[in-house]
C-alpha cells in the first residue's frame, strides 16, 4: 500500500521533507504547494509530485493521503485545518502553532475529521535520546535534581532580514525560544514531565527582529527538579545543543544528540558513550542536509495512519511545548 504525501511549503525544510519521503519505501510524493513558483517547480522537478501555486487546487489533488506542513509557523493551523477538512492526515513542522488557542483549533479540527495529527519533533526518535529517556524512566539517575539545557546557536543578520516571517510575532510567534529551542522544550517535557513554576527573562540583544534572540528561564518540574534553559541565536559562531541532568544516583550529559558522559552509582546494563558528533548542523544554519530524523518521524506517522496508532508526538503532546513557551514569555513580561 502506497501512502501519497503532499507538501505544504517549498523552502529549506520542505526540501528536507521531500528527500525524506523519497527515501521511504511505500511512500510517494504526490503534490507540492508553495507561494514561490520557481521553488515549487524545482522541488517537483527534482523529487516528483504535481506543483501547485493555488492552495485549493492542491487540496483537490486526486490522490493524497496526508500532508507534511513546512510553511511558516503562524500558518500551520490554517493549512492543517484546511487539510483536515478534506480528510487528509496532518503532520506539521514544529511548533504545532504559535499559540495555545490556535493549536487547540487545529487539534479540534483533526479530531472532528477523524484524521491523525502529528508534530515533527524527530529528536524523540534519535538513538541516544531514546537511551537517555530510558535511563531517566528506569531510575538510573535516581530522583532528578538539576537540569541544564543550552541552545547556544548563531544566526547571521541575513537569516532574519532575508525572510518575511522569521523573528516576527505574527508568523514566528517570537524568536529563538519558539523557533530554535522548541525542540529542546519538547524534550524537557517528554523526559521530565510537567513544569509547575516558571521565571524568565528575554532580550533582543543583537538582531533587528520583533521577537527575542536571547531567553533564559528557570523551570521547576512537578517532581521538584530545577532546570535552567538558555536559548539564543546570537552565540557566535554557534555551539552544540546540550542537556545535562544530575540526579541522586548519577549524571548524564547529552551534546548534539549524543550521550557524551554518563556516571552512575550503579551503572545500568550496556552503558556506552558516544564520540562527540562532528555534524554541526543547526548550530549556525537552518539548512537540514541530514534528512534521516525527518525520515524517521515520517515513517512513524505513516505507521500511525496504516495501523491506526498514535504518532511519536501527536497534537496534544505537541501542544505542551507551545503552552510552556507561552508561559515563559508571560513570565518574562511580568518580571521585566
């Protein structure tokens, strides 16, 4: 059985989606919609699918089972709701939307239509992050005490000035926190549970944007663990994402999606440490040349469709990260 995929968007991330679809046995790129005719034509020429510049015409494409949304964040809901109304399953890039209210509208529309909704938090499926979660869940580190999460990335001024939507409140919802650090926010919630208290500060320190390019938050989890979260796109030249957890029974350090240190009072079976990653993707560029993470999340979503299962991150799970981001922004306004 072939799953026919439509792409919404024709930018950098949609090309990653196209490459991922083409690598999946049993998946076929059916159609591509975008507002830039030359980009849409190029993607269709290189990866297949019928090009569309009219959204309604795209939705009317004869053979399509699902859409992969790579449009600006503030359009995820509009595009996803329209697709759901046509009976199409919806897999959207992060974040699910730029506000909880708009996320809820998308969730309700897909549930009413009886279609699947997934969010592309592909980091959940990476091998070392899966191992990290297993060690947390099985109590290898004991009770979590301190968590440190750093997203110290760099984006040059033209990353924002050359875009109509990046860094804007209307289409990006903010800056470094909601765009670049949202994957880390999702991982923190997935690994450690609900946050019950937030303090934060945000700043637009270097870039000429409406949103923040720097954010610092102090989070308290329901189990009492304390976490510092730092997010920036102003840390030249850019450094690997890092998550470190210290518990009563040990410490684990994840850097650029690899476990680089794991020290336990009583080591769990098969403790292996990865060499530091030489792939510095994401830290200084939005281009994703390695599509294997997106391939994994697309394969997982297609399985959820064909087996009537739950995606690795469904809409309600995806909502949690935007709710926490909203709370961090709210706390920053209150504390300023």
